[in-house]
C-alpha cells in the first residue's frame, strides 16, 4: 500500500526535492525544484552545527533532532515551500565497505541470453551473502562480472551464458544507527524518503560516464575524514576513507600557535591558505584575542597548514597506487567538502598529482559551493530515483527497445 501511495505521490505530488548531508561538524541541506525532465533548480541551501551526533551515532536525539529541524526549517523559511520528504546520506565512519561475490545459474541446459533481471539477481545475491543481519546495504559497486568464468568488465547484458558471477563492493551501515537518524528527522517534523551513501550520490550525479571510463577520482574532504573513490573502465577500482579533514588543520594551528581550537578555526577560515612555495616570510597577521590584537607569524600558520596538507597528498597518492591505475587516470579529479574551501588546496592537489582538478559542483551565487555539493547531489539523486523521472525521460525509442528485449527474453526462455 505504501509503495502504491509513494508511486502516485511521485507522479502527482510536488516537484521539490530536499537533500540532507549529515556531517560530523555541519548539517547541510538543500532544496531543489524540478526544472525540466533532466535537471533541477537549486532554490536554497542552509547549514548549521551538528549537535547530538558523535562518533557516528546519535547520542542525544533531542539535540540532534533540533539541529536537523533548525536546518530544514531555515530552508522552509527561505523558500516559503512547506516540503515534507527528505533524503539523507551517510558516509565516513557511519558506513563500512566489504567485498562480496556470488554466482547464479542462468539455464539448466544450454545457454540463456543475459538480461538486466539476471544482473540484478546476481548482485542482490552477492549483497545478501555479504551483509550481516544488523546491517542495511546502502549500495553496491560492481567490480567485475564473469560469464561462464570469463571476465567481462562492465556489461554482460545481451551475452549468452550458463552462469553469471559478480564481485561487488558493498556499502553497509548499521540498521540501529540509521533508524536513530531517521527517528530524529521524523521528530523534527519531516519524513525520510531515501538513505544514500554519500560517495555514490556524488559519483552518480557529478562524474559522467566518460570520466568514469577514462579514469577519475572523487575526493570528499570533510572535517574528520576524507573519502576517495577511484574509477576506471566505468568501475570503482578503489575506495579509501582516510583520517584527514579540516579539523586536523584546525588542531595543528591551535597547537603551533598555542591558541584555543575555536580561535584556530576562525583564523583558518579567515587567513589560512595552502602556500604555493615554502618561503620564510616575516609577514605578521593581527588576530583578536581577549586581551586585544596579537601578532601571529604568517610563516607559522603556513607551516601548520603545510604539514597537514602533505598528509592529504600522500593519502591521495596511495589511493591512486592502490587502484593499480597510476598514470592511467585521464579524467581528472573532482573535489567536494568544506575543507576544499581552503584557498590553494585544489591547485596544490593538481600540481602534486599531475591531474586536472575541478570543483565537484559550482553552484551559482554561492561562494561556498564545495560545502553543499553532497546535499545538492542527494536532492538530484532522489529525483532521479522517482517514477516521475523514469517516465519523463523515457523516449518512445526506449519503450520500443525495452519491449523488444522482453519479447526476445521470453522467446529465449520458452523456445
Ligand atoms: N572557508 C573555509 N576555509 C577553510 N576551511 C573551511 C572553510 N569553511 C569550512 N571549512 C572547513 O570544512 C570542514 C567542514 O567540512 P564539511 O562540512 O564538509 O564536513 P562534515 O561533512 O561536517 O564532516 P565529515 O564529512 O568529516 O563528517 C571544517 O573543518 C571547516 O573548518
Ligand atoms: Mg561530509
């Protein structure tokens, strides 16, 4: 019954989609409206401090719920749109990744034409086998298919075979933790539409097919963790979640300058940058402390930033090496996340990795687009998963091909 209600709701209901990106430090939200069948208009974004959520779990439901409520109500106020459904994404420590394999027979005798149904079946089987009872599978990335033990990299649909095998990288999250997040959203007066893995929505909406084939990297740098996804030949070749984020830079500034974390955060946002070269300048910055303005050496601030950035560069280098495709990633790097706002960071990654780097999504009129890439991608992904999108974007030719496929499939099955 719920499924039917949802189906008609998607077709007839409003055309607004809300994405909620729950980070360790900030909750970011975005409201978008359907522009045409293929694209959305971003109406408003808002972010507020994450509260009641620590070590990847809700530790105070009323604080957490009110932080979510503040963020979403601000969107309602800004846009004057009273939306109800919200999709959220998780990543970082809240998820776990695991490799799983499955093989299923296709036909008792002879061969059978492989259909998208068979592909879905074998992937579902791999996920069922790989997940524990207390886990929800958020998504799976295919690593390879094998048809009759022969490796088929990307697409086995349309081939003949007796058995099909798949290896997937599953992304799972603890069911209880997810339920607590959903409960907090409901408590704030909203309904949960979809739960996504943040890495998947970013790749699905920002990295096109050509980039994935040519070899590209998606890097999401948050406050405590960085997620790195390396694609080549259309497939995920390597995933790494590394302990680096804006908070590491803040802590290092606080240590080196002997100031509080809060002041170090302010200084980072106002003055820090990734220097083009290490120079021993005598330049001083005046920072406001309780007792008045105090001079701080720019060189010391640069040193704090530099030591942490070197760590990030090493993590990205390692991810490229571990993917097995060093020197073959021609599609470039996409970067998202609040830490990307640090001036000079994208340029430094470009120089050191010798690959073109660009911002995941440039949101016009926003100077901090990097922070809202995930939230806007969640809104887009939730629209693209609806029946409305499916029906609106299918052309008569697609319906005909699909009908032909079904007829062919039936003929193969029974004759
Ligand atoms: N203008 C800025 N300059 C430099 N750093 C910034 C700027 N604005 C935000 N940041 C940093 O971005 C980080 C927060 O980024 P983001 O909102 O993507 O993290 P998060 O999603 O809360 O964390 P995570 O993804 O690790 O859970 C903080 O460390 C913050 O200091
Ligand atoms: Mg984040």
